[in-house]
C-alpha cells in the first residue's frame, strides 16, 4: 500500500473517531516513524511462475476461444496490449517484522 494511501486512511480514521485535525499531525515523517516503531517494512513481491501442463494450457485456450466466439472481433481485446490488467496483484507489500516489539522494556 502506498504511503499516500496510508496517510489518507489515517485521516479518515481520525475523522471517524472525532480526533481534531489540529491535534493530529499526519505527515510523511509521522508515517515513517510509525512504520519504524511498529516494524512495518515494504517488500518487493517476486518469484518465478510455476510450471503448467501443456494439456491444461491447450484446454484453457480452447475454452477461451469458445467464450469469445459470440463477440464481434472488434470487441475482443488483448489486455496485455491495452495495458488493462484485471485484478492485477501488487508488486509490493507491507509486512510486520517477525519478533518486533514496540516500546521499551517489553
């Protein structure tokens, strides 16, 4: 989740629980310190694609051809070429570091 989205959600939450905006200074500095204090880090998601059986690929392609056959060719789009990605998974994520403890003397 991007930092600007985290700040937006923090502002929405503050408003929802009636915290005065003057009392709460939500800034990039506050967010970075909060993430450090709580052990939240950003990680790049990566990995190699798994192997797929040739028969499964052939069957899926045939099924797809059957499903799009009822559409006019001008209404069939290649999402890869149009830069549209339906439910594209993010390439980064935030996580809490294992064993991280907040505060002193815990």
